[in-house]
């Protein structure tokens, strides 16, 4: 089975404080490493998440199903999902950055949100959207308290 990539956004139920984010990332990285999943998690101070998950299709879908039912966030919406030739975040078991809300909104304008489920087939991420996302992530400096999360 080939490589698969899924990008979704959601809203946190309550704002995540640093210790909660740290715990989430530690837990996620252990699981993702064991299951061959890479990607990035963006979080904005007003409580929005955007996550890229990449790996074997069943692994990515299985993880997304668990994430989707996590009570710590709601309104999960998949932007794109499909096969990909290579990983965009190959070296990150789950990269993490805090993004400014207005910057993320600007980025998301080029990616219309879709329904939350996995049943509807969706196009894979357009290369230009992925390029935008990679550029976006590369230009966010990690905050000092995040350095141990790199
Ligand atoms: C925004 C967000 C992103 C998450 N990303 C991951 C992830 O990449 N990997 C992971 O194992 N868990 C992730 N989780 C945690 C899962 O939702 C879930 O709590 C975890 O997989 C444990 O699942 P279980 O309680 O069914 O064992 C994330 C949770 C949230 C709220």
C-alpha cells in the first residue's frame, strides 16, 4: 500500500496551555513513530488546529478516526486526503508550531474546508497548497518554550 496524506483543521474546546500541548505532542510522537506517521501540527492562540498526517493509508485513516473523536477539539474538517509520492514532513514525527491566527486564516483561504468524515473521496493536496504550507511552516520561528518540542 502506498503513501497517503491527510490535512484537516479543527477548533480546540478550551485553549491548550503549554503543559497540555507538551503532553499531547509527547503522546503523539510516540504513537506516530511506532506507526510510521509524520506530519505537522499548527496551533493558533485563538484555539485552531491544522494538522498534516502522512504515512500508510490505513495508518493515517485509523489515526484520523481517533483524533476526530478526541473530546479536546471539535469541528474537524478534512481539506484534502489522498495518495502522495513522497512525505513533505519526512523528518518530523509531529512537527509543532504556534501560528498567528490571521496568518493561518490567510493560508486557509486557498484551501476550502470540507465535511468532517472520511467517506467522501477528496482530491489529494494540490502541490501549490502544499508548497504554501511548507513555506508557511519554514517561516515560523519556534517560540523559546517550544524549543524542547522540536
Ligand atoms: C489536535 C490533535 C492532534 C492530535 N494528533 C495526534 C497524533 O498525531 N498522533 C497521536 O497518536 N495522537 C494524536 N492526538 C491524540 C488522539 O486524539 C488520541 O487522544 C490518542 O491517539 C489516544 O487515543 P486513544 O485514547 O483512543 O488511545 C491528537 C489530538 C488532538 C486534539
